[in-house]
């Protein structure tokens, strides 16, 4: 992997360096800077695109589960507008899962949109919306779950950051 500031942030270049037997040595060029600022966690969207080409059986099952989840729900929203939200959006994009909105408890200190996805108060979404809680703190995530459940939202799940698996409250 090499950084190249001249490449668009959401793209990468793949070069086969050489082949040794059945092993290919491949170099990937990508832009790990965002508007000239070094992004310490890297370009998660591009990394996800590259790594998705090397899926394991478990990853394929998770992708299938997310695809089915998207097909079963007319409206899918992520709860939380922080760094975790951005990585969740990017990972779900690699699975082909689109997000319709981002829900928050307060618009104070939150943007109006993230990656062209509108950020709105959770109370503005209908009760049959599928909500994915994407908050780093497990304690805070459970509090959000209880809040949403008490307000009448029933299709609520969490996301496992290690493998991107969807987790329901029962699990």
C-alpha cells in the first residue's frame, strides 16, 4: 500500500508487481489524506473496497445478511453521527447496502448531512424504520436502544465493529 495524494479520495489504483508461482504481488495506491489532512485511520471506504475482493466465507454470510436486511426494510437509518457512523456507512456501501438517513437525539454539534445522507432528529423518522445503532460506547448504545424502544421503535439493532455483523438486542 502506498499513499498518493493525486488520486481521488474514493478511488485506488491496483498494480501487479510480479507473480511468483501462484502468488501475485500487488501494490495498491490510494489517497489517505482528506483535503490535504492526513487521516490517521486511513481511507476506510477504499480499504473496504480492496479487502472485499478477498472475502472469507464468514464475510460473505455477513454480506448476505445485510443484503437481506436492506431488502426487507423500506427505510434504513444509522443512529449516531460520529466517526463510527462514517465507517459503518463505508462498510455497508461495500456490501451494497444503502442508508436512507442518520438519526440523532439532538442536532446541536451535528452536521446536516454526512456523505450526502441527511442527519435528522430520530423522532422525525417513522416507527417502522430499521435503526442501526452505531455508537462506540456499549453503555451509551444500550441507553439509546432503551430510549428508542420506549418511544415505539421496534426494529433496532447494533453493529459489531470487528466483523460488521448485525446484532439484535436478544443476542
